[in-house]
C-alpha cells in the first residue's frame, strides 16, 4: 500500500517583487485597438490644427525672452533634428500599451489640459524661438522649418508632451513591472527626455527658459487627469 506524498510547496514566483501577471506587448496593443486608433487620430487633429493655426495669427505682440548661459553653451546643430522628431514615436507609444478604456480617456483628458494651457499662452503671449536667420540646407531640418514657424515657443509643448508621455507610460506599466524594471524604465525615460530637451536647444526651436514651464504644465495635466484614480 503506497503512502501519500506530502504536498510540495509551490515554486517561488520568478517575477520581480511587486510585479503582477502582465500581458505581452502584442496583447497590449490589441486591447481596445479601435478606441486607441480613434483617440490618436482625434488628438492628432486636435493638436496639429490649433498649433499650426496659432503660428499664423498675429492677434497679439510677439514677446522675447532672455538668452541664458545654457542657450549660449548649446551650439546650433541641425543634425539634432532626428532626436527632436523622436517625439513623434513617443506620443503614440504608451497609449497603444494601455489595457483599459479609462486609461485612454484619462490620457486624452490630460493631453487636452496640457494643450489648452500651451495654446492659450501661444495666443495671448506669443514668443519667438531662437532660430537663426541664416539656415543651412539640411534636408530634414529644412522640412521642419518649412512648416513650423518660429513661434509657439513658450511654454515648450515639445517638452510637455515628452514628460506627459513618460508619466502616462509609468501609470499604465507600473502594475505589471517589478521594481527593477520600473527603475530601468525611469532611467530610460530620463535619458530619452534629456536627449529630446537638448535637441530642442540644439535645433534652436526653443530657448532654455521655454522648457521648465512646459514640464510643469505636463506634470499638472497628468495630476489632474488621474484625480480619483
């Protein structure tokens, strides 16, 4: 007669501390995909149309801001336009990784707050950026300046969208990442943010003083979007 074996202890969970069972990237992208496409298309129109329209309005006098030591230290380097344009990859990235509808709605709501703050200041107190008059014939940089006039400088919407994107990414990923992965995310986010902010100065799209207000507006927008969550 066989003796029943004692229950074996469950194997240790190999996931990092604090990590929950997480869907893979493909599953994340497929979740609520029609809503994601609708949100991203709507936001593209809702951002681009006012942004470029305000650049062509002369309702109020154009302001200038002081040139700081940081502005003088960063040389004009049109080749940094590729890093500057990497924001176009960042903006849709984290909404595509959301797994719940309410995350998408909060993302859209916070982005509307951020753009509302920036657009109001672009209209009422337009600031011209530091772009030089003599411009090189650099292919991609030339494309940028052909459609983007040197206004809408302060606050930096570029800086705001960068920080807002990474804050949203943290919110949608933190439930499924362990502490180590979250630390790696924070380091990568900080590095990418630093590269984009430097690129705004190197391409002379922004003054150094444009950046802090854009970052503050992004932080405020994120906090308001996630009230009660």
